[in-house]
C-alpha cells in the first residue's frame, strides 16, 4: 500500500492507502510544498506491514517577484535626483531565494532574464546620473529550485534635473529678425 500526503509519518493500509503490485507510482500536478510518500509491504500470506518507509519530495515550481521600493524616488513622482536607489524584499518561496535579475530601461513591461539583466544576491541597486525622463526598474526572483520568475515587479521613476527655456513667439511680430512698425507687440510663451 502507498499514500502521498503532506504528513511526515503516515502509515498507509487498507483503509487509507492504494494497493498496487507494482514497485512504483507517479503523481501529476502536485502543489508547491513538501510531500511525503508512505509505503508498507504486504507479504504472500496477506500480512500488511505496520512500519512504513517514507520518502519526502520538495516541490517548488515558481519564483514570485519581490516587493520593490525606492528610498530616493517616490513611484511616479517627478524628482531632480538623477541617481535612484531601489530596494526590495524577498517573496515567500518554498526553496528560498538564490538571487535576483534586474534591469532599468524606459519600457513599462520588461521582464529581466539571464540574457538581458544583471544578477545579484543583494537587495539594493543604484544607478548614477540618469538622463531626464521616465525610467522603469524591473526585477524577478531566482530561487534555489532553479526557477526564474516569469512575472516581474516594476517601479517607475520620473527624473527632471533642469528646467528648459520656454518657447516665445508673437502673433503680431512673427519674425524676430525682421523690423516691424507696430509698436504694440503681443508676445506668447509656452513652458518647455
């Protein structure tokens, strides 16, 4: 008789086990966590053993994204600071987190991977002197079972280090290189 469950010391038998004359069993679609196979023997006289053999399986099929934040840049708010720092906290993971793949670009949906990102075992990344504009930090977890996250955490920052000059024009004097005889100009300007 055999039985697969999450208990460490179950003894299977006629009432709670599955009988087989085979010496193997397979299982599909197990949830993440620790599972234990319990097996007892039945001899030729029909005696069912009272001592079971136990074999534990540790299943971890996914690496969830970490929770990301920035102590230097509130998400989505404009700031003059061109040197952002990002921090993150490890997600729950059955096998534990081995590290993280991260990247920074201007795309909202990038998913970091071994091929396109930096790897770290730490929980902090800084980037010096970024250009003005919107930047997005992306990060996935890699766990001790070998899973690399397929879903990333994203954190958007907005950098503006200098105010540009406004654009000035005139509807009454449209060419600034030309002399005009009208002495009452109307000037307009627009923010950059």
